[in-house]
C-alpha cells in the first residue's frame, strides 16, 4: 500500500486534459481513476423505456401490416393474368417466361403500392406520435434512429424514419 504522497503522485499521472473529468474512488484500499460519465440525451433512447419501446413496436407492426392486402391482390392478379394469357393465346408450358415477366411486373407494382401505403400511414399517423414522444423525452430524432438501428425488429419503422426530413 502506498502512502498519501505516493497516491497523489499516482493521481497526477492520470489527470486528464482540460475539459475532461475523472472520478477518483477508493476500492479495497486502492485508489481508482475512472473517466467521469456525463448524462447524455441518448441515454433514455438507448435503454428504450417500456412505454417508448411499446410505441415503437406498435408503429413498426402497423407499418408491416399495410403490406398484406397489396401482396394478396398482386399475387391473385398475377395468377389470373397468367391463366388468361395462356388461355387466350393458346400457349402451353413452353411460354413459362411470360409468367416470370408478369411476376416481375407484379412484384414491382406490389412493392410500390406497399411503400406508398406505408409512407401515407407514417406521415399521417405515426410521425406525429413519434415527434411528440421525442419532444416529451427531449430526444433528437437522429438519436432515436441510432438506437433503433441496434434493434432489427424495428427495421421497417427505421426505413420510414430515415425518410423523415424536417
């Protein structure tokens, strides 16, 4: 064990530069120097308090749910388009490439339809709620996005948040 003067010399070696802080504590008879932790605005977001996390999960699920109807409609339309094309033209299985072409067009139409529905829902209902939550907790939207990036289950909501430009 060191005497007090040796401990002060030890501390002098660890004094930080100007503007930085350290916390000196004694544990088990020894001095420990640790950087001082300051509270940041990101702390409430990184931990996701239950109410905020619940709102984010609900918003994400609502965005995911708007895709079910466009998928059903596009798959059904693709099927009947293929059936009608083969019946009207009299082509058999040798024209399978037409079905693939129709599937690609249906997939693109479905994706566009889903994105538009998600954007409309986000803009009209979800965005105002998230803005209010961020304001109440004093959190920046970019801090919220950074915390959401660590949660893969919130991916759909994060995609729309990335397009949220004020």
